[in-house]
């Protein structure tokens, strides 16, 4: 018997039936009744307040506020907010460019693809490779790292770090940078020592430097001679790209599993910056030279669960920051001010980083949808049901949106996740139909250079020649 049941029973038997009550007792019960009614009213209001906070309203904004229309951006060059866009023949960093837009409009590869080679890594591949100068670089979960010839699939050099890798490498000026978590098998969520950032000569594999840090899950962002990563100890680190020396550190509110993205100065006299999300549901904009916090913004709070975390890497485009949260919502913040411009419910969970292309933002969800949002307003342009949960960030190329489905992702979550196969697909964004499938894939889909596409399977990279 619980206490409420006990109280109700004791209340019924404590007053003999049919016994008249004296006036004082009647007045006292009258006051008690009024108090009870007031409490019921307050509780009712609180219930509606709780419902509203558990299910916050979507946020909409003026479509022109802190928005640079894509029509003002040249379509003959890769769309990015950085001054140093990568050449079309390479995919040198996570998300293609430093703004992490995941779209190179100069690449026109389309299926059918012919397999030229495949490379077995011997472990799970959660994040896609980086490609530059005829070499593909990839790290697998168990801590092995490889440089692979893009023409043949042969291993050029390898490293065995024995620390988990859950990030993409970055290539700049002939150096490849890679981040690592704790020693395999990785202790989940523990923010102690055990992480590293390495710098190797991209041609020979010669180690140039290694910096010991707390576990690092961030894919490195390399801009203007500086390597930026976030770590499990809540800090963002800026490292000298040539020596590994620490330039600055900035502490945030929570552990960081997201990666940083670059924001060019948007106004005269402004300074370059980076943005990164945390497990506290906070998005930070930091001065690139000093690490000073320029602004911080948060996801929406829900009663009983607070704020959920930013696993996804931000996408910088059109004067805004686009980022999904594990709460299942998609957010757009002003890059200059950090103001929340729109927030839209997308699905049960959003782990994917976004593609930004031609004024549209594309993401996937754990309940099995790929969604296209209007970048200016947040309106849903279209929403397509797909065979399973989508965890890794999509890639856009030549009008096709590539994504992978993940069996088991979200299986132990408190909200629904769509059960489906491991596989890879392409949606024609004009017809909104799946036009290509591949039986290997789980987290990330493909990256490309001017010769080939490189499909990331569960533990294999497939080198494929396009039809065109």
C-alpha cells in the first residue's frame, strides 16, 4: 500500500458517519476546502506549464534577419564562409570545407559507380576519410590509422596508436592531423587523460608532433596555422599547427564531443572565429586568436530532462549557424549575435550534422527521416521516410543526397528509433526519390575527389569510379 492510498483510507475512517459538525469545525473545513481548490487550480496551471515546457513551441524568425541569400554567393566556387576553400580535387577535412557545408558543387559524379578497389581497416569506421593529393587518410575505432593510395587502395603507411578514433582527420600544407580518445577499449564518458592529437607528414608518415590531452572526439579544424579541437574535459584547445604548442584553451559548460567550424569575420573590423557545441546544449562562438567567448547560445529546455546535447558539428552558411540537437530539434542561430532565429522539431533524435546547399539545410533523424529545411525560415521543404535510423552526416553531390542507415542506433534510447539495415542510399533532391542503394554503410556515406568517390562501409572503404 502506498502512502496516498494509506492517507485516503485513514481519512475515511477518522470521522464517524452522520455525526453533525460544530460551527467552528464547519468554518475550518470551509477554509480547508478553499485552500484545496486553490491548490488544484495552481496544480492545473502548473500541469499546463509543464506540458508547454516539455513540448516547447517552435521558433520562427524574419527570413532576412542575419541571413545572406545564396543568390549573392558565386555558384562557380564551393560554397563556404572561409576565404580558403579547398580545391575541387580534394576533400581535406570533415565536412569538405572549414564551414562544414558537406557540398562541393564542382564535383559532378553520379552513379552507376564501378568498384576499383576496397580497403579493409580491421575495425569500425564511424567517421569518413579525408582525401588530398592522391592519398586517403582514415582512422578506425581500435586506434589504427592509415594512408591509402587513392588510385590502387594500397596502404602507403600506417600507425597503431591503440587509442580509439571517433573523428575524421584533416590535411593542410602537407601535414595530416588526427585526434584520438583514450586507450582501447575506450572508457565511455570519462574525462581523464588518455587522448592525443597527432601531426604526421602526409607523404611519409613521419611524426612531427604529438600532444597528450584528455580524450578528444573532435575532428580537427585547421585554419591559418592553428589546429582547433574540443575535449572531454570541457575545454577547447588551439594548438600550433607546426609544433603542437598550446596557443590558448577555453573552458565551456560541459564535455565536448562535437567538432569546431569556422566563421569568417562578417563585419568590418570583425575577427575570425569558430563555433562549437557542448553536451550541455550550449553553442559557443570563440575568437580564433584568443579563445575569448564572443557569445554563447542554448538549445530549448524541457521540463524533467533539461537540455540535451549537441553531438552534431555546426554548419556555417548564409550568415547563420545550423546545428541539430539530440533532443530531436534543428536550430538556426545568427552567426554575428548568437540569436536563436528558428528552431524546428525534426524527429526523435538528431545526431547528423547538416548539409547546406542552395538555401536548403538537409539532415537525417533516428526515427528514419531525411528532411530538407528552408535555410531562411526553417519551413520544411520536404520530408522523406527512409529504411532506417540516420546517424552520420549526409553528403550532397550533383543533385544527389547520400546518407547511410544504422542498424542498432537508438536501440536503447527513451524515444523511438527506426529499425533498419546497414546500408547506403542516394536521394534525388529534385524528385525526392531514392535512386541508388549500396549494401555497405552505417554511419557516414561518401567523400570524393575529381577522380573517384570513396564509400565508407562498416569497416571498409570502397574506391569507386563514377560513370561520368
